[in-house]
C-alpha cells in the first residue's frame, strides 16, 4: 500500500520546510551582502525510487539550490550555495558494504573541505559520485528491475 500520509509528511518537511528555510536564509544573506548555504542533500534525488516522495524531494532540493545559486549570481552577491550530495549511508549499512561506508570523520572532513573551497555541489564521500553517475546512466529496464525478486507464494 502507498499511504498518502507518509508522502505528505515527507513533502511537508523536505519540500515545504526546505524551501521556506532556504528562502528565509537566502534573504538574510542578501541583506548582509554575503553568505554560504550548506545544504545536506542526497544522491537519492538523482533518480526516482520506491520511496517516491523522498527521492523526488531530494531532486526538488537540488533544483531549488541551483536556482538560488543563479539568483545570487544575477544579484552579483558573494553568496555560495553548496549542494552536499550525501551517499546512501543507511543503505550501505543495510547492505554491509564497507566499500561505500566511510568513517564519520571522513564524511565531515570532505564536507568541510568542499565548503571551504566554495563548491556548488559535492558528492560525499567521493566514491558516491560514481554510484550517482551509474544510477543516472542505467537504462530504465535495468534500473527498474535490478532489485526485483519474485514474491514468495503463501506465508
Ligand atoms: N542517513 C543517510 O544514509 C542519508 C543519506 C543521504 C542523505 N541523507 C540526508 O541527511 C539528512 C539527515 O538524515 P538523517 O539520516 O540524519 O535523518 P534522521 O536521523 O532522521 O534525522 C533527521 C533530522 O531532521 C529533524 N527533523 C525532522 N523533521 C523535522 C521538522 N519537522 N522540523 C525540524 N526538524 C526536523 C530531526 O529532528 P528530531 O531529532 O528532533 O526529530 C532530525 O534531527 C537528510 O536530509 C537526509 O536526506 C541521509
């Protein structure tokens, strides 16, 4: 089943809340004439997924941040918008893959380095960039079926 209340909750927080907070912060930065917005986002937004509202909300965030960055550019203000594309760490824990899991210090270190460099977008940790890239490139018939398992009968 797909209960609407779960999607609505995600949209309320990750879309409505995110946009309202970002707008508010951006306005404050415009008033003070400079600033940097560090937005924790997810590579889940690269493509749709079974957790529809979550994936879509992360795509919304990436798109919104891009727009804010363009806005700052046009206003000729030194405002940096950094989209921090985190890997799917919970999923990596679940899959028990050390390859995609990194110590929290590495995660924090890579975020800080990117912020100091004023990056527009950063993948944390770096190897998740490859996962994001593959996810984007996979043809629909593979992307949509690779986790497919036949349902057990009965039980
Ligand atoms: N965990 C991962 O593997 C992963 C991967 C990629 C990206 N991310 C991103 O990282 C961010 C945090 O994820 P997480 O896994 O750390 O999630 P989490 O453990 O569930 O933490 C969510 C945080 O958001 C706060 N929050 C939720 N609803 C709120 C509301 N209505 N108003 C104010 N605060 C609210 C919670 O506050 P309370 O503690 O007070 O409830 C909590 O501090 C998210 O943007 C997520 O997309 C996480």
